[in-house]
C-alpha cells in the first residue's frame, strides 16, 4: 500500500517540460501511471512514513529534486546516494533525522534548503562545497565552522530562530544574495568581512549590532 510510504493525496510529482525544465504543475500519485515513474524528476513528499528513502528511490530512480515536508518517521537519508544526478534537496523539520551522510555521494547537489531542519547534527561536512551554489541552513547545525569552505555561493541563507549562537564564523564570499534571520543572541557582525557591498543583503537579526564591516556600513539594510 502506497499509504505506508507517504500521503498520496498531498504528495506532488513533477516531470520535465519541453524545454527540459521542471514542470510548473505537479500531479498527485493517483494521476501517475507506473510506466511514468522513471520520468519523474521532482517530488514534494508529504506524510513520509519510512525510516529512510530506499523505497522512494526504488520507485522513482531518476529524481533530481527532492523535498521532504515535516515528518518524525525519517531517521536517515539512506537511499538518496543512488540519485546520482540529484541537484536540489529541501528538508523541513524532521526531528529524528540525524544522519545526512548519504548526501556525500550526491556530487551534483547544487541547491541545499535546510533552513527549517533544526536538528543539531553535521550538515556542511557531507556536502560538496565546490558544487553548492545556493545554501540555506539553520543555526543549530553542529559543523557551522566548515562554512568557509563554500567558495562558489550565489545565495546564502542563515536561519537562527530559537538559536543561542552568539558568534558566527567568517562567511565565504557570496555573489548575489545573503539573508540572515533570527539569531537573537548574536553579538558581532564581523563574520561578513568577505562580502562585497554590491550584493543584496537582507538582515533580520539583532539591531543595532557591532562589528559591521566598514564597507557595508552604508548598505541600506543597516541604515
């Protein structure tokens, strides 16, 4: 029964359009024929009920985008390592998911959206830093010290609501957009020392705050 894997009435599947892009309109499980499984490239999984992703990947072996909504059942990402062309992953609040090590095998993973993934565990160390161009992480991750290794970021999002972090490590250069939200106990903003004043910065952290690099003082977000 598919109900033992996910909620078929809320889970959405998408293929590619005629231009090779992810389709704009998804379909529910009941709208998909079994012969189409191999053509499914993206999914938004609701009500996931398994401890890992093995069965999901067995059914849909060619996914390039995976989004997992909030679930307490998922324990590891085992199985995702077989998605050799995976390009984007989104994980919401999965309180019992502590093992993300299977992502080490996803060498094309460029977009990582884990801002709502609040579990204190290692995240950055399992990613390919040279490949990731869009990174969103929660302040509770336990290996934030590795963030300086991500030198090809266009977008960086840091979310720290409910996070007690007072000092962030020096961040790598970001070419397009940086967003920070939360981090109510943050004491210093000198971690932005590599940023260029030309990028978009959205600051929803504590104000005022000391340590803003001199080149960013005139940025409208700090006015």
